[in-house]
C-alpha cells in the first residue's frame, strides 16, 4: 500500500503593503520580510524507470510553480487594496515602482488565502496543496489548510 507523504518548501520575499481604512499604524506603507512554507501531499512515484521515482514532486518543480505564481509577482512590491482611488494607486506606482492592486485588504490572512488559490491549480496529477504558512514577522503568521477550505 502506498503512503501519502507531505513535503514542504520554504520561500522568502520582501514586500510592502498598506491597509486601506485601517485604524492603526499599518495604514501607512510599510514592509516585511515574508517567509512562506508550502506543504503539498501525494503518493511518491513508484516506477523504477521514472526519472522522479520516489518523489511526490521534484522540489525544483514546486519551486518553479511558487516562484511564477507568487514570488515573482509579490517580491519587492507594494500591495494595495483596489478600493484606493485610481489616482492614489498611480501615485503608489510612481513612488514605489512595482505596485500590485488586489481585490482584498492585503493582510497576512488574506494574502495566504490568495496564494493558495494562485498555486493549487498548477499541481500535477493527484498532488494536493495541504497547507500554507505565511510569516509576516518572525513571531506572527497566518495558516491556510485545505481541510478547512473544502
């Protein structure tokens, strides 16, 4: 009987955000050094002739998916809520360069949920996204679990 195995890869990126209509200091543009842990589950390939024999997924393939769908978009970006007026979003772009406008308040909780949606559809075969853990600071993080979102 084949065992389901979970594997995890860690990613790091720098990102700034600003919280629209927030009543605390995070209403100002500020940045974090984010750490994202991506855990997937699946049965390792059990075909001697297969070049990926013994793997759930090649870590290089997992890295490619996460970099393309998350890191390359959000690294060194300023993330803002689309509820800001267009002229203010344009100002963010002029001041900070890479500005990503999203349909939600860019909190750690909403970001981790968005990230799950961005990568889930890219896993081959029976591989499933098990969980994401996004650290905003060294002591604060949000988690997303597939089992909580079925």
